């Protein structure tokens, strides 16, 4: 079985809880299966760290172009109000 590659795109004010649950779900799935079913990479629009709604900054690499090589792209957004 080939590894499913996820891009986790974070935007300013994203919800840290839903982002963490996603990361942990992928990690635990790999652990239970005892193989790398999933891989993931955190990406941002600029490649700079992005601040969550709880004011915790998370680093990521820049999402560049349409050819990312991801099988799935999940978007974590929030409100800035």
C-alpha cells in the first residue's frame, strides 16, 4: 500500500485543536498499523510561521504552485475578529 501524502495548509487564526487532532490521528494511524500509511507536511501561503487563534505560532513551508505532490490538501482557517 502506498503512503497517502497530506498537505496541511494553515491560515492566520486557525483552530489549533482541530489541527492537532488531525496530526495526531494521522500519527496514531501509522503507529497502530506499524507502517507509514500517511505522511503530512505543514504549509502556509508565505512559508512564514502562522499564528493560531490561541496565539501559538506554527511553522510551515510555502505552498508553491499547483504541483505539490499531495494526495490531499486540508485547509485550516479561522476568523481574525
